[in-house]
C-alpha cells in the first residue's frame, strides 16, 4: 500500500472542537507505527517521501497540526502552542489504537515530541528530533518571525515558488522539481490566486515567545526523556547550535547525533541518502 489514506480526527480545545487531518500510509493493521510531525509553518505532506520509503515496513501517520493544511483553524489564536498540540496528538494516538509508537519530529514537531516523551507513561518508544532541541536560539526565532503570519497572496504560482525559495532557502533542496513540489504543497487556491496553507494567527503566540530576544530553554523536558533518541542537525542550522547538540549527547537520553552538511534549518529527508540515515533506527524491532 504505497498511496496514503486521508482521514480526520476530532479534537478539543478550551475554545471548542476542531478537526485534525492526517495521512495514513502502509498496512493499517501493522502494529509498528511511526508518527511524523512537521515544523511550525509546514504540513504533513512534507513527509511524503519518508512515508513512501518506510510504509512497506511501518504504518506511517502524518498529521496537519491545527491551523495548517486541511486541519481546522483554532478559534483562539493563543492556543497555537505546544500544550494544545500535545493534546491533539494524544487524541490522534487514541484513534490509532496503538500502545507504543515511534516519532519523527521536525522543528516544532520535535518540541511536541519532547513534551510528550517527557511524560510518565508516554507511548513514544524511540524518537528522531530533526534539527531541534531544548534550546531554541533567539536569532532563529527572529528570522522566522520576519515572515511568519504575513499572509501573502500570489497571483501566479511562479510568485509562490519564488517566495517559498526565499523563506525556505535553508532546507537544502536542490532541484527545480523539489522547489515546485514544496511550493504547490505550501499554498491553497483562493479567488484570484493562491495563499499560504496556514492560519496567519499561528504567529501570535510565536511572536510573543520571541519578543524578549532571548533563547528558549527546555532542558527539564529533555532530561526527563528515557526513550532512545537520534538527533539530526543541519550543519548550518541557526535554530539548533552545535554546542546544544553536543550537550544533548551527554545528558537526558544521550541522543546519537547526526549532522547533515550543506543544510540549515531543517533537513527535509526527501533524498534517499538522508532517509537512509534514520531508516534502521526507525524500523528495527
């Protein structure tokens, strides 16, 4: 089964009910499950190449987090934060009806995974943190805050491709086909053109968090994690510096560090060489 099935699950927040969309790859009866959670302004389709490569061995689940892609927007923008995202993925895991799973989290998706893995009785049995850790650098927050939530619209797809190439330059994509694909999955059709797929209001709590021009530190969460962790770092990342990555190998779950040259924040895992770096860790018994 190499084509995904598109599904929805109803979740709850203090502001009411909302639906989360997700793609399910592979045999729905496979007890070995991988949950892939995307970055702040991204969506679950970012994991299509990884899911396609692994779905013969695993059941792979790729949600659009609230306010992104096909998922509902939240009625209260202040809820676009890690506690609500953790609540939503716990509901999703209950829908999947699995006691244990593996986690691949890029950027924000890694922070959500850290928050869940730090809980007593967490269902996460092993985890890949893709270019994120317990220290989020202020410079990266400021860079992302410059474009997040600006809500541009594009009269032509060529404009969207040029915009995505600019704000996503650190992803390390190389071919025009890859940029075209990323752009097409980053926008939605509207009257007169296209707009970005996410709710601009996701920027509200993000900008408040970065307003103090200080790094965000979450070491107590990381130190509470007990499952095996592989940490991937783009060698030119401005969100996860090398000192933090090295510290993560020496405390908490003592992550195994992999650095990918020529990439900043964050590696996309669209190429077979990148997928090969984590395949054995994710699929092995």
